[in-house]
C-alpha cells in the first residue's frame, strides 16, 4: 500500500460521500497513514486523525477479527 493509494482512496470516499463534516479517520500507524501528504489531506478536509497505539493490536481488534474471518472463510477456504 502506498501513500498515493491511500490519498486517492480518501479523496474518492470524500467525493462519494459529499465531503461530510465532523469525520474521524482511524487507522494503524502505517507509513502511508503517517505521511505528510496524507495528514495534510486530512487537515485540508477537516478530518480528525486517530491512530492505534504503537504495537497494540487490541486497538483494532474488531477489524482484525473481521479480516481474519474473511481470510479464513472466503479467501483461503478449501
């Protein structure tokens, strides 16, 4: 995943949703989400950035569980 990809995805999501206000975007601490380009884009559109604590998978436990289920039951199912 690249910085350009996440910036493009954010812009597409904002455009499709009509540029909503009072948005909080939660992510892990991946390089692409910490990049100046991405953080500037969030600030430009008034989006509050929220990040997981470093090395703490429990902050995203619901999402991690969801993706585990998708992988086990749909992608790697035999």
